[in-house]
C-alpha cells in the first residue's frame, strides 16, 4: 500500500505526495469581473509553499452565467486567463502542480456571496445585478429562484464553454483540470433524478442523465492533451430518491472511458438533507468507488490529523486525501504532517528552514 508522502503519477504528471488541496471558493473578486486578484495569488501560493502536491484553484466559472456568486473567478475570457498565469506559475515554482476546477453553478448560480453582503442570502434579484439561471429542469433549489430548463442550443453552449475554458486553463499554465460535477451544481443536477426530470436524451435513464457530463469530459480531454483530468463527484444526495454511490461508481467508469483520469469524491449539495457530519465521514464513498471500479480516487471531508490522512492512504481506502478547511487553518499542514509522521522532506522552502522542527 502507498504511504501519504509517496509520489503519485497521473499520466505524465508526477505529484510529490498524496496531499491535495481541494478547490475552495474565496468569493473575493470584488470587481465582479471574474478576474482573479492578489488574494488568489497569496492564498494559493502560501498553500503551495506549505507542501501540498496539487493545489486546485476554486470553482471557476466557464461563463458569466455559471458563477455561484458575482464574486467568483472565471475563465470565459482572455483577461481572466492572463490574470491566472502568474498565479499558476508561482504555484508551480513552489514544487506543486497548479490545478483549476471548472464549473457551472446551474440552478445555484446568481446567489449572494456568503460574506460581506449584510446578511443577504439566496438568489440575487436582477435589479441588484443577478441573472436568470439554467438547469436540466425548471425545479428550484430550496429557497432559490426557479431556473429555466436548458434547450438544445443551451446544452451545446455548455459543452463549448467548458472546452473553451479548459483551453484557456492550459494557456494560463495550469497542469491539471478538474470538472465540478458535485455539490448540486449543473453537471451534478443533470446526474441526479432529484433535479433532472427531463424526458429527452438528457433525462430519464442513467445513461441519459450522464450524457452532458460525458460530452464535457470528452470535449475537455480533446483540448488539454495529456494533462491530468479529474472529475469531482458528490457520491450521494443523502436522499432516498436522489443520486447514490452505486450510480456514481458507474458514471465514473464511463468518465474514465471518455478520458478522465482521477476522481475526487465528495457528497451532498443537491437537495436539502440531514448529513451525519464527522471526521472522515465521506471516506467510505471514496472507498466504495475505488474498490468497485479500480479507479484512483481522493477522499475529502473533515480530514484534519496527519495520522488520519496517513491511515486513509496506507489502508488503500483512497489514493490521496484532498484537504480544504484544514489548509485554511494551516497552509503548511503537509510540512507539519511529515514531521509528526517521521518523514524527512526535501521540499521545505529555504526561507523557512530556520523554523524546521528538529
């Protein structure tokens, strides 16, 4: 079995350990133009210097209409790509692979950012700068505006938008692309029978509900060459009539056939549900997908201790761990974890060597 600090090879890309940085929305584009800022450079750069092997930038919209909030980053134009370039370059300079998560928020788009908006929640009214949302079906997320069902032209535009954004990601210097098919955003909405009530070729059977995601995987693979392509899934809606881990494993296999390499397994976000949150609560989903398909996966969700992360990898429950909030608390978690686990790392930043534990 692998150890937490063993390297991992994905296509032609070597990652220096099994600690990945999960994408984390920062809601920090105060100009509301999708252009990343110095905040993103410092935020992602500090985590890269802290020893993560893969640093994935936040859910980045493939179109202006696909943003979760009006403060999200984007990759729908060249100005945004140009602003991402020095950020990706700095992450790479610290020995980490810079990745980006491409996303369309679907029926959960056009919402107030979760901080700095004076307690406003839910959908942004159009008179305050909001915009109409789209989805597989005209079914609102609880408390949000009712979306418009995507027609044939809209579906074609979605596929093109993902491919165009992926091409810009390559030009910006990113070394990995992840597709966001989790947390109740557009691609997840198509997968789940709780949000997809279509009767055409994109609804009904599992094959039909997966059709849009598989088209996106294929179109993105065609433009990114041999870069690693990840898909982030919610493995369960935590609802009896929703999306579940068995369907997730099946679709992951189809995605692999279409060109995806690796699967980041989360859960929830598509419907309101009571979720029994606790340390490592989503790891069984990653383990299930890995063992039923043989595909490589990362586990995410309240992984906060070095020994816990090491056990997940060593036991073979997942091939890597993706950390989020723990890296907000401690961007140098990998350096600390190596010390606690008795691993001698060669990639301490030389500026910080005086602080190295002895």
